[in-house]
């Protein structure tokens, strides 16, 4: 049997353990639930822009349970000793630890596999960002298909009835089992749960976090989210990989506020002091392996503050290389995304799982809802397009009185074939380990960054791959800042005083001396002496200046779009151009030839670039005239 292509799967291939979980229509949105965000992800994995929507809060707003706000009682209640309103009796308190375990659970991926739409999103992510996991996915689906085929054969064998007069038909048929295949399928599924489900969740959260931090830096974040976003883009640490146990050598003040650990406790320790009883050991393993291999990595996992309270940490790490490519340090950026986990934001599969576990899921308007699937239906859902075409052509052949061999395309025109999707390959967002060694790329909004020495040096020590051009390391940071002298002076003053600063500047490069509009977000990182040891500079493109700024096209003479003067033969020539005006100079075009097909050689005059230009059309002449004016 040929391997199944996940992109061609029409059914809902889910493992036997989730047979009780109903399949939902891909277009149906789950009902609103009090503790679940109703915004589900409609994002495509291509380049199509998603419609604008309101951003969710990244952090949990309060430690109080929304069903138990501990509201003080007002008034004099006779005979009562209560000071605050009692909690709702039937409600189970929210636990971030339990919700995080659900997020990365086997049951969560089972929900994904039970819904064709959700499965398509998951397989599209693997195909785009984790190519090495695609063979494992295909192996699991083929193993599952084989197991369902065995169950169907057992169902057919069980339906065999004894025949009178034939004693051999009276003994029951032993059911066929393949425990080795079942064990391999379970291990393949567990491997997807352990490594690929966390990568998929991290990828989804990166999109939300990047947009939130970008709006936070550029000042366009919604007012009700600004207070909660304080310090959102300022939680950094630098670790020294050359020292034993890769200790923290610099940390930002926001890191201390987020974790509640003081600077004297943090400096010199490995980041593992943030781990706790419910921290995922697989996440810790992936971070350790990425650090040892010297490659960037992004992970969402549970950490603990000093007071023991949990928070969901999205950690992004990347190596910092010197001018010779040697890894000297690691930069770590952290974002608290507990609010996304609590509200199940942008993960429809997680919303369904939480509603199923809480018993708040409403009945689905599906014709197949509540109807038990037989073994053949379960097997049929696993068939790919090639297998379905074989069934269409040859299915039921033994039960037909006559059968005519059909050539391809002889029935209802050409046979149905899946549409091909061709697109340019995209990057892997740092989630795949292939081709990523020592690149130093952080994920999402932190992909453009610099680390510079404190004032008065302000020299660039390390740069992200997107900014690492020849000569940038050890160069003065302020040489990259263009624009008004007021902005430069105030930026220099803030860096000298050690104050975090966000500014909109003109970012100057060798190729663009005028500079492009960018936001810079500067965060000081402190050392063991409490002094600034390094600055973390995050660059964000200006939303209104993303396209490259080109020089303005020269003005066009008053003849444009009008009937021009008489020709050399004395006739009016509408829509043709004899003279092109640039600034105050007038350039007469070469004499026209029939059909403008003959080639002309025109030498630029004084002040031009003094070389012959071969022109084959009016467009060529205009192009070189404009180029001459720009260079003048």
C-alpha cells in the first residue's frame, strides 16, 4: 500500500483512543466560554495577510480567580460573620499548572487529529517549518491506517455466520492482532506530542507576541493593554558559555521584576532556578541541547517565580558570535504568555479540549454527531486521493454483471486529481534545528538586535544575522543614527544616564546614507556590581516606512498628457514627445526612426556620467535622462 500524503488526507485520521471525541465541522466555531477566548486562528501558513483584529493580553491580569474575586461585603448583615463574599461552590479554581499540562498533553494532539481542518494546519506547519518531522507523521498515519485495516478485517471475520452442514464454519475465527505495530504507532504519536506539538504551539504564540511587542515599541498598542505590557520587551539575560554551567552574567531589571529574584541571586547562576515541579523535562532537554549545539531556539514552558507562583515563559535564545564566528555568549529573551494559555488564545484545538474537560461544550450541529462510526468508515477516512481513485475505478467489480475496463479520463472526463500547491520555500522561524548552527537569530520581533557597550564607548559588540554586515562589529553605534541632532543628543543622554529608551530614528547604512525610519528599543543589562554591562538594542521597522525610500522622481514638463508641438514635418503629433524637461534643463530627444525600433546612440553632455548610452526606445532615453539627473 502506498504511503499516505498528509496534504491529501480527506478524512479525520485520529488514534483509537479518541474515538469518543466527536469530529467537528472545520467551519464551525466553538461556542463562547467564560474562561476561553473566542478568537480562533484563521491564519494561513502562506504569505496572505490576516485581517486586523484586537490583540489579546499576553499575561494573566490577576492572581484572583474570576469566579472568586473576594469582594468585601458592605453593610451590616445581622448574624453574619462574613467579611467577603463566599466563592461559587460548584466552580473549580483555575490552575495555570493544570492548564499548561493540558496544552502540551497527548489529548490536545488527539483533538488536532480528530478534526481535518486542524490537522491540515498542523501538517502545513510541519511541512513548512519542521521538514524532519514529516516522515514521522507519514509513518504514524500509515501505521494507523494498517491498524484500522486490521480492525475492519476482524469485523468482517466476526460477521461470518456458521453454515449448516459445514462443520469448519462453526468454530469462531480468532481476531488478528499486531501488538508490535500498535506499539510503534503509539511511540510515533508520543514523539509528535513530545517535540512537534510544543513547536507548533510556540510558532502560534510567536505571531501574537511579535505583533504585541511591535505595537508596544511603536506606541500603537491598544490603551487597555499598555499597562499590562510594561516591560514586555525588556526581559533579557546574557549567559557566558565559556564558564562552567553557562551562568548568567548580565540581566535586565525587568527580568528581576518578572522572576522576583534579586540581582545578587541571579548573577553567576544557571537559569534552571526558574524550573519547578511542573516544568516540562522535554522542554529543558531541548533548551540544553540547543545551547550545547550553539544554535538558536524558542520554547514555551512553565517556570516559577521566587514566591512559587507559576508563569508560562516564552524563552528565545541565540548565540552571540564575535567577528571570527566564535560563540562568546548567549542572549535570552523572555516573555510571560500566561494570559494566552489561560484564555486558549488562537488555538481552536485547545479551546475544544478545555471545553470537553470542563463539560461546557455545546452539542455540535453535525449530521454525524452521536452516530458511531463502523470500522470501514474509519478506514475510509484514512484513504488518500490515489487510493480513493482506485476504489472509484475498481470498487465493487466482483458484484457487477458486466465490467468494462476504463482508461484514465474515460469516465466523467479526466479523473479527479489533487490540485498542486507551488510556492517559494520559507524560513523555519528558528524552530528547526537544520542549517541553524550559530546563526544567532532570535524569533519574531527580536530578529533585529544589537548588543553594545555602555557609555561612553557605545561600540557594537554583537549583532543579529539580519544586521551583521562587514564592519558593523566594533563600530560606533551612534554612527548608525541619522536624522535630527536633537534625537541624537537625547538618545546619547539617555544611554549615558542608563535609562531605558525607545526612539524613532533614521537608521543609516552604507547603502542608504539618508537612513530608513526605524524604532529602537534600548534596555540596559546589569552585572554583578549593579552597573550597566551591556545594552540590548531591538530594532523594529516603522509600519509606515517599510518600503525602501527612493529619491523622488524628477518633475515632468508641461507637455505630458497633452498634444505636443508641430513635428519636424509641420504636423501635430498627439501623444509623442520631442522634448523632456528635467528641472531647468531641456533635453531634446534623438530624432525618431520609424516604429521606434531602430537603435540610437546618445552621448551624455557635460555634467553627465560621460559614457555612450545605447537606447532602443523612448523609455530607454527617459530612463537614462532620469539617472543622469539623479547622479548630478
